[in-house]
């Protein structure tokens, strides 16, 4: 059995599923491997699982980008995300709206007022076309009549380096990505783009509390099976995987330590999350005027 991760080794979803795969190997007394099949923003590996036999031996461990965002970014996408068989949403983490400490704004409202008073001066960074920072800030631009300039970087690491250096004023990132920089004062959080405050940074208000409830942005890791995978396979894999994800020791060492929140959803709950997020992502992409390639 193998989990295909459509991103390079060492990333967030890769680390979580590798830890879970080890636990499943022990439980099932059979090898469970993780294969990194990268390319085209995660769509290469995702397509490979879409075309795999629905026998439970090839599963997809991915982030929301390949399921809810990719359909609006690629005209020739070779898979239909709605036809994947959902198994479980493993973990999630809402994104913070981040600013460089030198920016004279300490809330979303102050950000909006600042940019309106000093148009064309302020910018935000993203980690590529259609990435979460671009979608959030272009949506903010369209809703509030702002003109924040977009500066794309080739990945999250170069973006964070640029943020800390003061090359860009704003971006977004999860606690797993930005937590250490927030704790050391190298970045500051203006809000968290979710429905509840972060237990790690409880003083940071939500976008809804700040009066910008339309700004919602999170990253999640989920497991899917190929289309038409039998229910008994979904029940077996999903049940055993959820049991691991809910164990206090696994949460402490493999999830919470990475700034993530354990979810361990049912297939139906994952399907609902995908449906709702796809609709909101489409609205954000339309507002950002990001054209499909």
C-alpha cells in the first residue's frame, strides 16, 4: 500500500502522513510507503491517484490546493476533484494575516486605513500564482478598494526571508510556518483568517471579529482514494487512520508540534469541507482575476 504525496519530501503533509504510515504499517503488519510524485503544482501526483485502481492500495495524501483551487487555475486539468473518494481530513490550520514589524498597522482595520491613505506604497508577497496569500489579498483589494501590489516568490521559504528582511509588507501563513517568527517578533499577526482564535496565539483576533468575516483562509491535509473505491475499503482505512490521528501522543508529537490542529473527519465531513471551500475559492479567484492556464 502507498500514499502518494504530490509535493516534495519534508513538507507538512509529507511529514504527517509518513508518521501515520509508520503506525499503519505496525497495525497491519504490512509495509505502507509514502511516494512523492511532484510536478505542476501538485497536479501530477494527484492525477496519478485519480487514475489508479480503486483497490485501496494507492491513496492520495494532499493539501486543499490540489482539490479546491487547481480546478480554477488549470484549463486542462486531467482529473475531476469531485470524483475522488474522500477518506478523512487529517489536520488543518488557519492562516494568519502577517505584517513586517515596521509596518504602522496592528490590525486589519489599520491595514486598510493605511493603504487607503498611502496608495501604491504597500505590497504583499505570495508563493506563486493562485497561492493563498494572493487570493486573500486580492480579495481584500476588491472588497475594500485597495491597491496592494503583488510580489510573487518561488516558494514559501523565499517569501518568508523577504518578509523578515522587509522587502514586502504583508503576507499570510499558518502557525506551522510563521509561529516561530511571531514568537521572536520577526513578524506580527494582524488577524487569523478562521472562525476561532489560535490556541498558540490567543491574543490575535479572527478576521470575523475584526469585521472582515469574508476573509477565510486555511490549509488542510486530507486523504482521498481513487473514484469508485468500495465503502468497505474506505471504512477500514479511514477508521484506522482516524484512530491514529486522535491519539493524544500522536497529536502532541506529530500534529500540535507542527502548529496544526487534529481533525480526523469522517468522509462525509471531508466532502462537505471540499464543497464549501471550492465555492469560496472560486469567489476569491474571480476577485483576484487569476486566469486559468
